[in-house]
C-alpha cells in the first residue's frame, strides 16, 4: 500500500506540470504482471478527460489508483492477446485499423484547427455599422410616476376633477407625489410599484393600453405634471435614445 501511495504522489507531481519532458515520457510509474505503465501512458489517458475536469480528476487518490489499475489490466490483457496472435485474426485486425484511422483523423483535425488564423473582422464590422447605423441606436424610453383615478365608483367628471386636484397638489409640492399616489390612486398595483412605471413608452412591457402609453410618452423631457382623462402623471426619467459609436 505504501508503494501505491508513493506512486500516486509521483503521478500527481508529474501531471501537475504543463507537459511531460520528453526524457521522462518513458519513465515507469508502476509494474505488475510483466507489464508497466509509463508517464506517457498516463499522459495519454489523462488527455481523454475533459479539460475542465482534469484538475479535479488528479486531485482524487482513488481515481488515480483506479486509473493505474485500469491501465495495468488493459496492458496485461493486450499482452496476452498478442501472445495468442489474436491481432492476426481478420476481425481484430479490422478493428485495429479502424481505431488507428480514428486516432489519425482526430490528430489531423486537431492539427488543422490549431493552424487556423482568426481573421481581422474590424473593417467588415465598420462597414456594417456605417451601412446600417439605425440598427445600433438605443431606443428612447421614459419612466413615469402616475396616479390613476377610477371611474367605476364615480362619474367621468368627478374622476377628471379628482385627477386635476391631485395634479394641483403635486405641482405645489412635487416631492409629495408618492404620498398623493397612496392617497388618491385607485391602481391596485400601487402597493408594489408606488405608481412608478418603467419604460412607459413600451405599452407591452409597461402593461398599458396603447393610448395611455402615447400620452405618457408626451411627458418625455418635460419633467412636469400633467393630467389626461382620469390620470395624473409626471416624467421621472426620459431619454431620446443614443447612437452606439463604433469602436474597433
């Protein structure tokens, strides 16, 4: 057991380096039953483990022990197969050729991928930008706070009058608008949003009817209080949109 632990420790030291030195590739890690496992054998085995899992793999003594046992067993069985000349059987020879072709194909693909040069797409990107600047514009948006007066419990005139009253109080004390929402608004969502609507110009995300969205959009850049129908609102954040500047 102490021999296996020392072997595993040697193995971890070898794998933790960036790559095995050529002179150490044939160094024997462990021997059993007339066959040996070298550092090169271990390196080949570890390359089959996904890169993102290799560090965790070599940090586990039990996985390293299992790996060495598997390598030894494979080599022992392969040696026995050669002694029996099983590699000369047509079916086995065919499989060996197929395995060799698979290995060579992967090696060629890896060689090809490593030779690829990433082209400079800066000029192409610049041409795309200059030809389609409108695609790189940040959409305009406006955030508002609103106070909704329902007509379910009052007439249209009463609702409009209450909205105007709320507007007048808001003009007198702009900082009190949120309190006015709590006091006058019939909006059932005011407990969670306090009358605030993000990106009110997009009625789909703001959950508004289109006509209401148009009216709220009219507040853009004014930062004033207005009433329309039975609603009082103010612009809290507005922007015309911006063009993204190409930088490559």
